[in-house]
């Protein structure tokens, strides 16, 4: 009874915080809701166009998850695609049952890890270079898929004046112009303090072009739907296209391909990313955000976040929804764009639910006309953002921070202040979470200096992981390759230590400072 009362009190505080923040600064909350669209839009569009996910189910369910997250946690916690699964599904054109099964398998594993308390053990025992290698490989896979599947078939002026390499070149130049040093997630400036995320700006442009292409396409004509309402259709690459219209969502159950090899492979690669980025790093960054905003309630724990990720995917996989998770990078991005409460993602979720419920599968016709030139550049941008986490491998990675205790003075490090590498996965947040006062002393974290040999070792392990993913087009192969590479280095260290111990029991070699006569 006491526990129930505590939870109800917390929920009342969360709702009061959401409402107060929204009424105080509505424009900031709306702007913050757009902060993580750079990841969501390109991956969701690419997966939907090739049939790897069900778009209406993804919009409705991810929107409901947005609303629930905002109401339960009270912070701008995103619901974003599982990037390793999305990258592999796009590269391999994975089927719908395989894609959702991968998300369900990750959800089931995270559920077990959260309930048993093994979540932190797994996080601490998977080498960081392997994790970053998976992210780098997934990002480069997206770039390769976008270049080969979306952009290469285009001509400089064809297949149409609305979709060609000139449009792709313009979108790429805009991407370069919106990037800012030291961080990703560029935005199109609309003033001194406001802007529109690059992906949202290009998405709106692409939707406008798609409308024009459908309405004005040569051979398009008006058809009557039998109810007295005309709608415009056109033929594009042998397919009928039509403008979105009121089409209620009709959910249907499907059986995920649990035993499919590609589903297992995608799940194995995604699991370490989810435990680090979606759970542990988010809990640490949320705690820092709670202190900065002086929230009147406790921020989510690793267990609650793990249960949240598990629940979303164990529900969504039966309806064809895209595998989703939370993310420290998305949380930081939405806060950077102005969000300070859960109201921002409640509004975003409401918009997604409305689109899915009202227009349903009719949105696919619009997506079919979406220019591949701009979509390709959007996917490249998402891939580069994911791949850039490798930049912090040897400076800023979570395993390079060590805890020190300084008596009296000394500052307490902040996770936000140490993430200078633009590492959007937010792992550093988990490593440099602020310490506290312990026995009259201050506890803080400092960055550990590493030797040239260790730098080369970490780089080799990361690149072995990435090479396995790209060479075999299989995330699980890359994961195993990275672990074997890491294990080989540890075995070499073990053999070297044994040899040194053997020498220690043999002939004693005097140093120059030792006396010749005793």
C-alpha cells in the first residue's frame, strides 16, 4: 500500500511538472519534440518503403509509447529506432517477420536481464571497442545501402525533374551547411535561437515534392472511389499512387520469425547497444538532467528503463511495428532543442497516433512518391551520425574514466561537460555521471591516459568488428570477430605475464644502480 501511494504521488508530480512546463514555455517544448527526428524519419521511411515494418502500426504504437513515456517519466525521453537492427534490415532488405522478431528477441533478453539484475554485468563485460565497432559498422552499412540502393540508380537529370542527382547534391550541400563543429544533428537556422532539424526540413521538402509528383504525374487521372469522392492517382514505375485519405488503421496480428537466422543475428548485435545506450547511459544522463532542472521527482532507474524497452518491443512485434528503444543521444538532442519535460514527447506521440489512426496505409502511396534523392541523403546523414561515435574510442569512451577521491576541494565532474566528441550514443554519460561526497572527501572521475599500444589495440578491435559486419553483411559475425580479437589480446597479455613471472624465478639481472659487491 505504501509503494502504491508513493507511485501515485510521483505520477502527480510528473503530471504537474509536464503541465507547468508546457504552459510556461510551449514553443520550447514543441521545438524540443523535433530534436530526435534526424534519426527517426530516415530509418522509418526506408524500412517502410521496403516492407520491413508496417508503417501505420509503427506510427500508432510508437506514438502511444511516446505518450506513455512522457506521462510516466516526465522527461523528454525519446522513442527511437533500434539502429543496429534498422541498419541491417535496410542493408539486407529483411522481411517484416524477421525485423519485428529481432526487436522481440532483444525485448525478451532485456526483460530477463532487468528482472535478474544481470543488466549491469553484461554492460561491464562487453568491451567498449566491440560496441563502438558495431555502431560504426551499422552506420557505414546505412551509408553503403543509401548510396547503392537509392542514389546510384539515379541520373543527373532523371528519372524525373523532381528526383535526380542534382536534388541529391543540393540536399547534401544543405547537410554540410547545417553541421556545426563539435556536435551532430545540424539544423536549418530560422533565427538566432530557433531552428528546424535538418531531417525535418528535408522531409517536409520531400513530402511537398511527393504531393506535386502525384498530382502532376504524366498519365495521372482522377478516379472515383465508388463513394462519390474522387482522388488523384498516377502511375510511377508501374505502381498506382494516390494522395493520403482518411483510412482508419486496421491492426492485424502476425507471427514473428523467431527462428530466422537474420533475426537472431540482428538481435545479437543490437543487445549490447540497447543495454549501454538505451538503459545505462539514459539512466545516468536522466539523473544529471534531473539535477540541472531540479525535478520534484526521481528520474527513471536502469530497471524501469529496461522494462520499458522490453515492453515496447514485446507488444509491437506482434503488430508489425518498428523495433524501438530509448537513447541518451536522443534525450540530449531533445533537451538541446528546448524540451524540459515529458510534455514535448506527449505532443509528438499524439501527432504520430493521429497520422496512423486517421490515414493508415494510405500514407504508403505518398511515401512511394517520396524522392529517392532526398531520402538517400537523409539515410546517409543518419548513418554518418551513427558512425561518428567511433571518434571517441580513445578519448571520451566510458571505460576510459576512472574514479578518484580528493580530500576537501576539487570539482565534481559532469557528464555533459565531458562529452566533447559529439558521441551521440551518450555512453559517456554513463561513465562520467557526477559523484558525491564520501566520508568528507569528494568523489569524481577523471580521464585515464592510455599508451600508444593500447590505442592501437582498441582501434584494431573496433575495426575487426566493423570489418566482420561489412564483409559478411552479418552483425553477429562482426560481434564475434570483435570478441575474438579482444580475447586474442587478453591471451597475449596473459602469456606475457606468465613469461615475466618465469623470468622472475630465474637469473636476477642487476640494474645500474645496484651495488656490484654486497
